[in-house]
C-alpha cells in the first residue's frame, strides 16, 4: 500500500512539473522551413518545372535569401506542350527557356491577400524585367480572393499561398503564352495557319493599323475557320475589295486599343460587346468556364436585331488562347464568324 501511494505521488509530481514546463515540449517540424528551390525539387507535382528551372540555371537563385514569388506550372501543364519527362526538357533551347522562366518569378513576396480588390490588368515586374498582368476577384462574404488569373490563366485556389522560407509559390493552371519579343503582326506572320487572315487584313488595309504603339486584342481565325465561311486564298486572290466591307469581314475579329484575356471577359459578367470599327455591326464576346476550360463564343450582331447574324463557337484549348505579344493579345478562332454575303457593300 505504501509503495502504491509513493508511485501515485510521483506521477502527480511529474504531471505538475510537465504542466509548469510546457515550453520544453517538442514542437512538430515546420515542413515549409525550406527554400523554394528545395520545395520544388521534393514535390512530384512540379518535377518537370523543377527540371526546367534546374536546366536553365535558376534553382541556385531560388535557394538564396530572396524574397521571391514563383508561379509554378504542374506536370500536366508541360504534358499539354508535349514535354513528358526530363529528356524532353533537356531538348529545349536553354537560352530561350531561361528567358521564358524568368517571367514566372517575381523579386518580391506576393500573396493573394496583397492583390488589389476586384482588379484587371494589374502589372508586376518579374526578374526578367518584363511585366506580367494579373486580375483578381474578392469574395466579400468569405473575405478572401476567390479568383486570381495571371497572364489570363488561373491560379489553383487550393494551391496558392504556399509560404516558404524565402518566398511563396502559387500553382498555375497552365504555362504563360508570353511572347514579349514579338509584335502581333510577327506572331500572325510566323504561323502558316493564319496566312489567309493575314492576306485578308492586308488586302483590306487593316494590317498596318496593327502596327502602332497601341495594344490590340485579336481573335485570329485559322485558315480552316475562314474556309468554313467561304474564304480561301483563291477567293482572296480574285475578289474586288470594293464589293465588301473589310472592317466587317476581317475587322470583326479585332478589338482595337483593348487588352483582353479571355478570363477578363468572365470578370466582366461573362459578356462583352464591342462595336466593329467604322461599321454599324458589333460583336458579342461570351465566355463560360466549365470543367477547367474557358469556352468562348463570338456573335455577329446587327443593329435592332435581337438574334445574331452568325456565331463562332470555340472550345478553347489553353495552348491557343491568351497569346500575349509586345503590343497585343491573340486568341485562336477555329470557326469563321463573318460570311462574305454578310459583308457586301450592297447590303
């Protein structure tokens, strides 16, 4: 009995002692007490992004003091570009890769709470010296940023604000289509699939209007899209331009003096109307987000007519939209919008 009392007393003393010395408890390790470079290296979801950064010589930089903000592209973003493994990464041009990846890194720590409330086209300078554009929406009820896009592509809501020792990481839904070294004219000219669109713009005197210091947004129809509405190279070679309204036939695809990512349209209540320059017709731009994709629809509208004259529906693949150049943004259109019969001067 005496022995039992001694044991109980000892246990009580140990309990009191432990309560008075809670500061001696062992704290669980903080998994985020590591640099960004080490975090990316040890996270399977970003192993291709890590390999690209490592190949370009940026991992060492991302393990320095910082601070940095990195917009990380997960593996599936690389897969959409046909980059499936490390060997595919090593086939890329290192200098071009370095220039591109520098645009994913900010020399500051930027968290979602730091973003301006309900904003469009807010610029942040990257370590490349180029600026990238952001948009955000704020949920007044939950008091958090509910939507955040960078260069037109969304930041994953559940994978943002990954705070690390020397900065923060946010996961992107897709890689940037960012070409700061190209004008919109150069981008279109470099792609054979837009050759008839380029011919049409030149034939109707619209091409040179894109060569100025303004920013334009272009919904560029492919050759196949124009063929759907009867516009081929042979047709372009033989027509008399005086018989058609060029501003409608080809200008309907252009938003002059406007910087517009597709995601911006959804921020504008998913519906945006624009008058065609020097024409009575207008175009409605509609976007809906479904199953991780932006679907957009172009509608050619006539004054005082409720129904559209024609529509161009496009199920977007990320690779063909939000191509930002030095003086504009290009989105690919796979269905023609304006038929020549709807742009005759005699109409």
